[in-house]
């Protein structure tokens, strides 16, 4: 069966996600209205400005559609996408979706001058770590997390990649660095990294 | 680790796509812009239509005003330096603005050279009217390009002209032979290597936004359909009769630029747009777009 992954196109870094999905041979589709959710088998919430995303989710009445979709399909969020997936944040201007049991702080590392590329160690399972260099742009910090959240990557003592059930949140931008492992993990059921195959490893 | 690579600069521009960047002159306007869904604000002392009216030399804004706006909002804050005025750019860098616009809206400081933007940790955006100008700016280190339009005119005609020109020249480049690309690079005054990249990609190597004359939701939709990836709205919002509503409407129309029903709804019931100027009312020597080399 051919699957199609939606990329939320309200505002932000959606282009590079389309490019990444194309690179790994998966169809992608720009999601802008509620009926678009019928056409997709997974969703990416890209980076961008969380104030803008939060407002437009309300304006175009997409919150419930995403919450419903999350019950049965994989969702991945990067940067502002991670912020939108969180349970709570330190800023009343943004209303998160509450999908991931995490508490985040926006722009935790400062302004653009502090944006950087960093070495991140991705723990695939107990035996296997993968070292990646990925880009943080005005990045959020995951300050706290609940019991069902699995930390799969850390940077300077803070989690930067978290996984729970069918949800993946990243504080950085693998799509900028051409890193396809996370897209494969969530959306490519042929991949050795596919989340349904890895679950038992993480749970162990 | 590494924090000033070109990729990181372009990365922020990528995150601004599909959005609206609004000119603001104080913290109150900045908050209105943020609440309306702007993905960034441009902090400047006078918006272009007032610069045009007041005349005189237009310079970088007072740091105090920029710092005030940075405090007021959480979205990226951009600020302008004069063309070639790298000392103003250095000041903006110490203020940690998120993007520097080396802008023709301010009075140029150097009539031959632009800032060498690779020296800075902060990304730059520059204006262009054609592909050659865009690629010269990228060669100097611009991480984002915006077509110039005619700032402060409230008239979309120049923005359309410049976007059409850039897009036509890109399409042309994709059809040329290797040999012909060298002659084309010479003709348009572009670095050969960058023109070769454009020919291969079928687009600019950095995000391409539109500015200069956008005043309505329909203007935003038009520019997005012509190939802009985000729009800058300067005088169009805060020179209109109801900035908050118009700002929100432009944001909605930019997101759904291809959905005419949503653009129609966003356009409905807005108070008057800024009055605007016909190009015949702006003498050639007074056109801001002529600045930049």
C-alpha cells in the first residue's frame, strides 16, 4: 500500500520535510484544512513560530482534527512542532496540543546568534548509539517529562528527542541536516528503525 | 559547537516560510503583529511611507527602540542597516537581532559596495529586482532574498515586476546549455557557480520572499502564487485604518494563498487599506528600488 505523509503547512519549515520524505521514497502532502487529514497516514508538524501555529490552528479549527488523528497515526514534530505537541509551555501566547507529556521552554538557548549545530547521541537501543550532527534554531528545551516518555537523545543533560506511543518530538532540525533516520523511524515501515519494530527495545 | 555556518542562517529563513513579516515602529505595534500571527517583525523607526514623506537621511534605528521590541515579543526581531554600512550591521549584531536587512529603504552608505555578510554570525536578507542582483547578494552572504517592490508605495506593481523578472530568469537558466550559462552569468552580472546552482535547482539557493507594496490579503496571495515563499508587509498594515484586523487577514491569506474562498473571507469587511501611490507619482530618482548595486 502506498502511504502519504502530511506536512502541516500553516507556517514554517515545511519545504525541507517534503524534500526529506521524497528522498526516502514516501509521498508527501501539504495539510492546511480539516478534510486533508483524510488523505494522509502520518503527520509532521514542522518548525516555525509557535505563536503563529497556535493561532492558525484555532483560526482554521484544526486542533481536534490533529488530536483525533493522533489516536491512530504517527506524528512527528520538530522545534515549534515539538512545542505544539507538548503538554505545557512557559508562555501564555502559545496553546499546545498536549500530545506529549513534556514541559517545554521556548527559545531556551537565546536568539538566532545562539543557534548552532551540535553533536547529538541518538540511543537506538541499549546496544546501539548513533552520533549525529544536527541543527538547533532558536530551539526549545524539554524541561520535564512524564513516565511514559522515552528519551532517545540528549544534549547537555536535557532531552532533545522524545518518543511516546506513536509520537516523536525533536528540539532540533534533522531535515536541515539531511538526516533521514527520524523520518524513517516514524513513517517507513521497511526501515530497521521503524518505531513499531523498536518499541520493545525502548521499553526494555 | 558551530554557530555561524551558512546552513544555520538559511535554516532560520526556512522556518519563516509561509508567513508574514511585519514592519513595526514600537512595542505596541510589535505586539499587535505577534497577536495577529506574524512570524517575525522588522523593527524600524519610520515605516517606508513616512520615510518617503519626511525625506532626509534614513539610518539604522536607535538600539533602545530595537531592544524594547525584542522585550515585547517572542518571535524573531529583524532590523535594517544601510546598504554598505557594516558598522551599523556590527551594532545590530551586538544587539542580537535575529536577521539584518541590508535595505534600500534606508539611505545607502556606500554607492558601490554592499556589506560582506559572511563575516557576521547573524543572517542577512537583501532586496533584489532581478536574478543577477539576487545572486550578487547571495555571493556576499545573504541567507534570504526578498524582491524589492517599491517600499512605502502601497502599490503591488513593482513587487510583481521584480518577482516575475526573477522567476523568468530562473526558468531561462534551467533551459540553457553549460556554455550558454557562462554568457548568461556575464549578461546578468551573476557569479557563474551560483547561476549553475540555480539552473540545477530551478530556484534560488536561499528562500525567496516578497516585499514592497503589499497592502491587502489579495496582494499577499498574488505574490505567493507568483513564487514568493513569505511576504514582508511594511506600511500596508500600520497605515491602514484597522491594523490588527488587516494584519490577521494578511496572515490568513498568506497561509491559504491558493484557496480563494479563504482569501475572499479574509478580505471581507476590512476598513480602508493604505491610500498608496501610483508609480507616476514617484519620480525615478525617488524610487527606493533603484538603490543597490
